[in-house]
């Protein structure tokens, strides 16, 4: 199947959702561009699945407006939106074969038998289910069932595909395989994907942009590298992986960046566009370990608290004289021999790798 130009643009303006006295969503405004892969990411109860249900038409918003290619669809019923949908539990028909499950949406649309046969054959091969078309769901593995659900959602070439944590029931290795399949399917179909997950690494690996939700509000919508390396606020910074956050005093900014004082050391970052910043943040993998103070860049004196061997990498927990905890993640080959708890060290990083919060 060739990549398609049918993909749609979705717009949300001021979307809110109340359940009685509880506000599940508040003032969600965003645009999902044609052919994008946007992931809705956040902790349990953050509102990401509620927003997906509103996009699908299964829930009506309390406030706000939805558009599809600029046309209002706020009150359009789910069946008229014709979006593809993949649920956590697959929702396959147990009495139907793989081919019959996949063909079902086309039969509802009253396609011709020839068209149904052609489309089912194409999509079965695309999702790697060749030779399994005659089987029923009970005879398939979890990964194969997930492929059937994807094929059924894509077979009628929807303008938008909505996915609600589709890999949550799969083991780690199978999740990795399905992520690769998802990336390939998105590329080959050209369809607009909106994907819900609570798995940060999954979101970073798959998305063109990530929407971070927390307590019913949109915290940031940006490319994966931006939300990871330049988070909009402390919640986003701490939610996406481990991070070291160092409190600063005397924070100031100039044309080259900004910084302040931490335990007698001057620390700087190259991004100083945040009024009221009180901390400097840096990811563990960007810190390096030194036995003496390096001559350039940011550096903090500390002592080794403990180390955790992870194979190719080692996680080091440090503590500064003032009692601040730091985490470093280094290639095991770079760890100095004989490094023991209590040893004095310096944690250092370039100004370009830190940011103000």
C-alpha cells in the first residue's frame, strides 16, 4: 500500500471535560498536523485517555471546539468521524478468522467483494500476518492479535488512527518489536497517528511530537528531543527520565545565558529565557566524572555514595558537601578503577547541556 495524502489535521481549542465536580481536562489547545505521530503522555489520571476519547467521539467535551481539516467536528458522532481505533484489549471478534476480523469494517462500508479481498490481502502482508489469515484470535500470540487490531483499524484507510496504550499487555521484547512495526506502518501509510502511552521511552522513540499531560492540563507539546532536553517546567523535566536539579541563588542572565551560585560554585546554562528561574537542571548522561576539578564548564564537588553496575553502563550516586544528591550515568569503561564509596570526585558538564528551571 502506498503512502497516502488522505491524512487529516486535527485541531483542539479550549477543550474541557468535567465529570460532575471533577475536572478531567481544562483548556486543552493543540493541533495535530497531517501525517504526524503525536503521543499523549502523562501519569495515570492526567487526562490523556479522556482527551483521546473526545477526539474519537466516544466522549463529548464540556467546553471547547474540535476541527478536522478546519471543519467543526465537536458534535460529530464517532461513526461519522471514521477514525481508526486500536484499544488496549484488541477487541477482536473471537468467532471470526484473522481475515474476517480485518474485513469487517469494509463489509460495514458495503465495499465490493473484490475490493475487500484486495485490501485484506494487502494489509495482511503489510502487518506481517501472511499465512495466518485462516486462524481465529485464540490461536494467535499477543503480538499477532495486536497486528490484527492494527490491520483492522488501517484497512479502510482512515484519515486518523487513534491508539489507546496498545502495547500495555505485551512483554518488553515484544513491545520493542511492535514499536518498530508501528514506526514502519506510520511511514508507509502516511496516516495521522494519535497515540496514548504512559511509557516515556516509547513516546520518545515513536513520536514526531509529544504532548505532556498532568492533572488535566497540557504542560508541553514539542518534538521528543525538545521536551527531553528543554522541558517547559519542573514537572516535565522530572517526568521524562532521571534528572539532577540543583537549587541556585543569585540567579542572573545576560546575552550569553544565565546562572547562579550552588554551594560556592558558579554554574551556568546557555538558556536563560525563563523569568524567575531558581534551579539548574542537567540529565545524568550528560555529566562526567573527574578526580580533579576540570578547567572548563560547570563542576560540582561531591563524594561517591554508591554505584550500580548495569552492564554497559554504571549508575553513580553522589552527594555534595551541602547534602544534595546527584546521579550520573556513565559507560562502564569510563569508570576509574578502584572507585569506592566515600571517594572525593567532581561531577562536570558543559554549559550547553544544562537548562534553567
